[in-house]
C-alpha cells in the first residue's frame, strides 16, 4: 500500500433531517494515515442512513447536520471496519475516523511505521517500548487475578516491537494484569490495570523490570539421567520454547525457561528413558514436532532444521 497523503478539497454535503431543523457544521477527517476509506455510511436521528463518498488518506468532508446523535460506519481498503458515535449540538466539530475507532484486528498489524494494532474491543492499552536496545517479543494480558502463563492472551502475534515503537491493544473494558517479555526473557508486569476507551498508556522502561518471575524454570529438578540435546540449526531464527513430555501426557513445562536457544547453539536437559513427544517453537511462533520418540538411557540428539517445520 503506497497511497500518497492527499488532502481532498472540502466537500459540502447537506443532510436534511426534519424540515427547518437547526444544523451545525461537522467535519469528517480520515485519520487512518495512508489508508483509504472505501465505504462510509452515516446513521442519524430516526435511523435515517446516508451513504457518503470514499475518502482518500487525510481527506476531509464537511457536512451540515441537524442536532442529534449519529453513528458513522467506515471500512478501509484493507477491510478493517470502524465505528464512531457522536452527538451534534450548536458548536461546529470535527469527527476523526482513527484506528482507535476500529472494531478489531484479527492479527497484529503495522498501520504506520513502527505503530502496531491488535485485538478487538472498546478498551485500549497503549504500550511504547522505552527499553532502548531491547525489543519486546511477547505481551500477555489476562483478567486481573488470572494466570499470566496459562490463561493470558498474547497480542504481539509473532511481531517484534523495537525500541521507540508502539503496540496498541483493543480489548473489552475491565481490570487486567499485563506482562511484557523482552528479547532476553526479562519480564515487566503490572497488576490490576483499569482499561477503558481512554487509553491506558505504559511507556515500559528498564526500571519496570520484574525482580523475579513465577515462570522462571531454569532450576527445575531433572526427571532422569537420559540426556536430551537440542541443536538449533534454524539459521537466523532463535528457539524460544522446548517441550518434551511422555507421549501419554499433554504438553508440560517449557524446558528452556527464561533462556533462549540461539542459532547454532545447543541445550541439554535430562529425562527418564521412555517414549516422548518433542516440540520446539521459534521466535516467529513456528513449531517443529516429533511424535512418539523412544529415548533410551544413552539419550537423544536432535538438530532442529527449517525442513522439519510443522
């Protein structure tokens, strides 16, 4: 998408809602950066609906509207939908169609350079990476008191938020716990955050780093004496999670804990001899799985490569 920022000439549209009703100037502004609005409708008092013309990026449309309550529905060129409710009174006003008015994003997308949006709902969490050289890899949100490891929803969706970049999360209004994890596995957590339509703003910095985490599994006791060594042969992609569980059991604890298995490196843990399922997950969320592997007392060596991707 390479739309140039064009400002359309002001288009004056007169919408008559009731004969002789007082009217006020309302300016609609496409504030979606470089995205064009392809569909635009306005529902006014009495549920009268008017279809307006498409709007180029940064374009403005001037309307003369009778006093009352209105709902503006818009769709951009990527198919994302927006809704803005507003009330017209005596004073002229500007109504912006902005990303904050979105009805939801199915994935985490970059809407402007270094500005990402994710999720759906009428509440907003705005996170800015103020960690300098440490990118954000995971942002987990759960209802207050929930389990941030097992129950939380993850909103980075395999994107990386570098220093100075911004992640906006649309979510239902409520009270939440938020945990951020950076490239080193360090976490930053806030509890009992009240989220409304007015953005909860967090410029996360190094001073917010957790002193400890409930999810540090570096010191888990060994389960046996059979060594299992994982070699990262994925080239430029680091491995973030390693699971190894008996084939009769569900997936259990991440063997890496807060560590990262960088490309070219190896990681060894120990299990009791038996039949296991193994899975690795890389920085992009891609997985590599082996089912029903017999691990003898002498152990197992697995070099994980891209051709083994699920």
